[in-house]
């Protein structure tokens, strides 16, 4: 049976954020799909007015449709990995029963796990100041460097930031307000991953996510990488993270096999 993996990026990002991790999954036999959410509206500069119409529910719906399409193509629900906001979307797909396994990589937290720190406030300061749900926002460069790229070599910062995309104020507001997820509905293996140096989704909050899903019908697993930060998708130590996730996916598949 085909092993398929849906890879969901975070806020301000596109599917290319998985370029460093993806080869490791493919080498292990996973058929990977890494779509970019609404690429016609989520752009690096001059977003269209229609961007403001999008909310987090639209993102979840789009990824739910993608998971269903992958299941139809391969004959089985895909596994999912989501980073940051994508980790929150992945939690929604797991709750809906649309995926076979789920990895929440430095995820945004559901409402009952939310943790706001000064580092989070500084990272997203321009959005917090704007607070207009009818506009589009791109995280400011200083916040991106400080809160997202703090474990990435400075020489790479400008190149990475150049690919940052706009998202709607509504999406940022939806994440800030928090969404409720019922852990009792998650009946698949899950792995929550925290990064000890993460300033955008602090480990304190991600640990709460891990504790939440440890109470699910299938008790979730948890890993923390003390030397990694939010850009765990492409920073020193990423290859080790990929190897660990691949190993977990295989163990979980064998445990769930009839």
C-alpha cells in the first residue's frame, strides 16, 4: 500500500518550506504532497483585496479536501505533518478522522493550550499593532529574524525572508482567538514536537499540546529538541528530526496494522 504524507506549511510560508525535510521522507518510501495554500492570494508583495476574505476555516477546508483526494488516489488516508499554523490545521484533520497518523511540528496551539510570551508578542508585533481583520499582513522582518530564524545562520536570513507571504488579518485573528479541538475524537497515532529555543511557538505551549493528546484514545507521543527553534524545518539538527519522525511513522504504522 502506498505510504502518502500530506505536508502543511505554516503562516507566512508556502510548500517550499519542506524542501529540506522532504527528501528524507521520500527516501523512506513516502509519497509526499506539499501544497501551498491559496497561492493566488497569499503572495510576497501587493496581495489582492480578496486575501482578506480568507479565514483559518478556509485553510482547514482546503487541506481536508487535499487529504480526501490523496486517500482516493492511494486507497488509504494519508499521514500528515504540519509546521506551526500547519500543525494546528493537522490537529483539525486528525480530529475529523481524515488522516492515518499525524505529526504536529512546533505547532500553533488550540485554545486550551495557548501560551503567549513576550517573545511571541515581539515576533508578531506588527500584526498585533495592526489588529485589522480586513487587511493582509506579512510578519515584519525583525520579528521573523528574532522569533523564527534565531537558530539559522544570519547569512541566510534575507534569502528566507524574501519568500515570506501575506496572510489575512482574519487568519491571524482566528489563531489568536484560538480554536477548540476535542482530543477524545483523535483515534490515530500522533506525535507532538517542541523546540527548546522556539520563540514563536514556545515549548511551554507545545508541551501542553503533547499533554492534551496523551489523553486521546490512542495516546499521543511527544519529543522535544532543546537546541532547535521554530525554523526546525531547515536549521542545524533538522536531519536528525527527520530521521526521528520517519522512525516514529514506521513504528506507528506497524502498531496500527491489523
